[in-house]
C-alpha cells in the first residue's frame, strides 16, 4: 500500500468510525466531526490527461470521508465561475478547482473568501493581485516541463549543424500550462542559436485541433522543412502525427516530436517510433489533493505550493515502461 492510499484508507476508517458513533445524517464523519463537502470544478474532458485526472480526483474524494459535488466546465471559464458561485450558495466546506485560464478569477474568489470558504487550486494556477484568495496550489511545474522538453531536444540534436526549424502546438490560450511551457521551452532553446520557432499556434490541448493546426503548419511551410514539433500535450502530438502521415511524411523521423504528459497513447506512439519523447505531467493528484483538503478543513497549515515530481521518457524506454503506466 502506498503512503497516499494508506492515508485515504485511514481517512475512510476514521470517517466510518465517527459515523457509527451516532451520525443522524447518514453521512460518515471526517476529522472535524462531519464529512467534508467539496465543490470541485474541473476544466473539461479535453485530453487523456484530463480523463485520468478526473478519475483520480473522484476516487480520492469519495464517500464516506468526502461528499463531492463535481462540475465539468467544458473548457469555458464562464461555466467554472457559475459552478463556483453555486458551490458558494450551497455552503460547501472547501472549493477545489482547476482553472481553465489564469486570469479573471478575482471577483468570484473574493466571494468565496467573504463566505469563509477556503479554495484549493489543483493542476493550474491563477493570476490574482491577492494570493490570500486561495489557500494552496497543488500541481506540476509547467515552466520546468517546457525546459525539460527543450533540454531533451538539445541533447537529441547533438552533432546536427545548421538551422533547426521548430513548430509549436500551444495549449489553451491563456492557460497556465500553455503560458508556462512556452516560457520554459523558449528560455532553454533561446540559448542555442540553431533553433528557431517558425510557427506557434494553439491546438487547445485536443487531438482534433492538434491535427488541424499541424495540417495548416505543413501547408503554410510548403517546401520549407519542419524539423521538430513541440506540442504542449500528448493529445495534440497524436493528432499532429496523423496530419504528418497524411502529408506523406514520417513522424519521429522526418519531423522529430516532443510533447508533454506521458499518457499511455504517447507511450504507444513512441513504441511505434512515431513520437520521440514525452515529458511527464502526472494527473494522479487525487490522493494528495484529498490530504490537502483534509488539512485545510482541519485548519492545519499547508504549504502555499505543492509540486508534483515527474520525469522524461524517450522511445527506447517506451516498450519497457508501457505496462507500468497508470494513465
Ligand atoms: O493542465 C494540465 C494540462 O491540461 C495537460 O498537460 C493537458 O493534457 C491538459 O489538458
């Protein structure tokens, strides 16, 4: 049993014990004497990563320790704001959410604060003038992920002379992972004069858009060679692979591809030789999120930022690593 699952089991046991001690609500009890009601607003279901993240959150925030009110924002900020307001109106104990974009949350977060409801950010950050509007953020270091992709590319380009022309598929415009991955990638690539990002456009983190935008890149570049694709997530890379094949080119060979997430689909593509590397972004945040919510609700001090540990995987590791992938 891992530390996380042991903790969840303990929490469940504590809740069950408290429940058998005379609850008349029928709900189990958390550490402070009642089940913790959590309002969770998810970004949407745009990627393999997101599906795994939703599953992890739902499993970890399950009865009897938690009572989860889950809302799917369908990648629209207005839907998420509506959900947060509804959670406030329902007086949930804790609000947790993964913000689709970074800006535009001040008003609703002030409303949550005024109602005395603590907010835990998960996965993505917000830009607010007052960081007391949320208690903590648990998620990946997206800037570092962009740097890792660039470092892999520089390593893989050893011995290559001349210009290396890169196209970039960005994630959702205005989202923390798109902003940060772009920044981290450029920070590192900018130190090597061979690399030039010749085209960069959003594919909204989806396969369908990744394919469409890659088709447009290939068409726009015409006879000019695209050497590398950097995709902000695996789903867009997988869509782009289709576009590259349909254009009569070999993904992974004619165009080297590095993307981010490390989902099973990426490992399958690497095994088939069509994707060169993926930078891990772990979506299985549920158990850690549950522990944070528990602590926040209990009034225990928590760190302002909890970063998830992650690695980088390449084609030669894909076959061995594939059976171990949990998402
Ligand atoms: O916020 C994490 C990002 O969101 C993942 O990299 C991407 O696949 C998802 O849609």
